[in-house]
């Protein structure tokens, strides 16, 4: 990890007021801005691509990207003085964060990749990462996560860099977070809180907002705190501790207990609301099943290029952004195989290592698209430093939603960024993978052909002569079956095709002996 740099000191010696005072003030402001610009941040976060090297004309309506980027701060241009006594008010600043994590013997590379991914999460949430610190120890300290000595060092680094927040690369216990806050004197949050914050920013649909709120409340419930009088008991009847009369000495309910009860009530309402969305999805899925339309679900790591691939295949026009968890709500679009068979392809929420359990539970209804599909299109970011970890993480979540037994097609995206050595390594990791690029279109034809091969084929062979006044059945065979031969006779349209049992039943009355 990059070590933090100490900004050059600025001469703050007080001088008598003179005509050069204004010039000295300007010089001091510029020196502060320059030192602030030299502070080291975690560039090249492992989960984000360099926009300069991976920018392209994304298709579809991308107006939401403009809304998200409507207000951006430019670092290094602030003229705020370090000495708060010289200005009346401190300006509103972009939140500056320091990342911390621990690793065991032999796992430094994995810990660095995880911390860089946390840096990408923090940047997506809207923070500026100043530094990242890793400590080698077998287990987190049960009190302050880092241990007493390292926590004191962290406090010095936070004060030196002027950070506002410390983010831990794990899920902290409530006691650990409070103890570490007492040492470093700034806000301390964990990886789960950052992911939940990103989800709350990007959720757009009613169901998505309800799922995110439920996950946030489940995370907040065990972390409620009370201060001072909010922890005291409320009296029943007349309030008065010293002999206020009968009926005034009930145990009452503390403020924190009241908050817990209100949160539990809200969570129950949200679960009922989310459950109410299920019939609409089930009706749409049943309609597809009725007409035997096979389905493909795109699953993969966040920012692997799932939405870009969906746009490339179907021109869906879904939001594409170089950010983590840019797309939360599933998008289902229709596509056709090279031989003309229709199928649906669904974009789903991305995954990340150490994905909070409450998020998996809250988004279980959304992840049903994966469990109910016929083929899982597993998109892997080929330019990621650790694609093997991506594969393992996504497959673990797929297993949690009960879709481990479904056919899986691995598509290694961003192949335009790979050299021959990287392709050879990835080929050894997943021998039957398809290398594609949503940017250049490389491998898209091969991918569609592989999808067609893995989709369930109509298994009933039939030869029918359909009267010319039943053109609807001919159209149905073309849409839902696989046509081998079509001829036009005096009696009607002779069709040799493969179809599903349901469609074969509909045209059974027009069946004839197999053509020679």
C-alpha cells in the first residue's frame, strides 16, 4: 500500500501587520492548497476502470448519469485556511476518508485488492480517499479492531491528513466502532455501511427503495445507542420520582426501546410491501413460461460490464456508469438466437466480496430472476487484478439463492484490455469461457451462438399441414419452435419443425406422417 506523505510545513510565524500582509495571506492559502493536493489517495481502485482508457459511446438513454454527475467538487482548489480562527465559518467539504484493514500471514495481496475495492466503494459513495493502512495480525482486536497502539497511530495519521471518517474493510461490531471512535476522534464506519449508502443513492424503483430501506434498518437495529436522559425510564401516570402518588412508578419504556419497537414495526411493514411485489413478477414469469420462452440471467461482479453487455446484445438502453452498483433494479429484455428462437435476458444487481448478509436477504426477491432462469450468463471483469476471487464470490451468492445447478456460461468482458498472457491465464482459469468486449463488440457473435446452444431446445419433432386460415399456428411455430422446412401445398402450409409439448398439443389435429 502507498505510504502517506507528510505535507511540507508552512511558516505560520506571526508578523506585524504591514502592507505585505495581503501577499503573505495569499501565499499561505496557495501553500495550503498545494499541500492538500499532494496528499496521497488510492488511485487505480481495483474495481474501477480508468475512464481515459475505457471510455466509449455508450448506447441507450444515459440521462441518469448526467443527473448523478450534476454536482462535482474539484479537489485542490479550496482556499479554506487550516487555522479555523482566521475564518468565521468552515466551508462544507467533500468527506475525506482513511481506510483500515487487517490481514493474516501470506494474504497481503488479497488484503490490498480488498482495500482498493473499498477505495472504489468510498469514491462511488462520494468520498475522497486519502490513505489506506493495513495491519498484520491473526485476528481483529475485540476492543478497537486494530489494537491499542495501532489505533493511537491511526489517530495521529487522521489528524495529520485532516480526515473526517475512518472506514474499516470489514463489518465492525458496535462496541468496536464506538471504542475506535473514542480513540481517533472522528466518525468510524465499516464496509457494510458504505455499500448500504451506495444502494440508498442508486435505488430508483419502489421495490428497490423498499429493499434498501429494509437492509438499512436490519443493519441499524443492533447498533442503536442512547445518551444521557434518553436511556432513563419513563414513568407511568404523573411524572415524578419522589412520591408522586400511586400509578407513577411503572417501569415505563426507555427511548432506545421505543426506537427499537418503531424500527421493528417499520421492518414488518417493508417485508409485507416487498412480498406484495412478488405476484406481479410471478405473473410476468408465468406468461413467459406459458409460451415456453427460455430465459437468460446476467450475473456477475459489480462493474464487470453486465449492463454494457446487455446494451450491446439487445440495445436495452439501461444505465451504464463506471461506478460500483450503478444498476440495482433488474431489467428484462427480449432477444433472439441466431436461428430465430426468442428468449429473454435479464440484468441483475452486481455482487461484491463480503456482500452484507442483510442485502442478500433483502434482494432475494430480485435475485429470483437468477434462480428461475434457464441459463446463467456469468460476466467476469477480465481486467480485474483478481478474477478468480470474482468468480468465487459470484458463485457463492448464486449458491445462496439456489441456482448452483443451472447451466453457467462464463463471459470474460473487457477483452480489449487484455494481452495474450492475461488471456492465457484466464483460459486456464475457465477453459470454456467466451472472451467478449462490450466496447468493441469482440466475441458477441460467439457469445450469442453459445447462448443458443445452451438454451433448452424444443424436443418434439412434428410434421403438420396447417390450413391457410390458421396462419396464427404457423406464426406460433416460427416464434416458439425450430423450423426445419416449410412448404406450401394445396391443403395448406406443410411445416416440419421441433416444438415444445404444449405447442405440439395445439397443432396435433393437423399432424401428418413425417415427410420422406
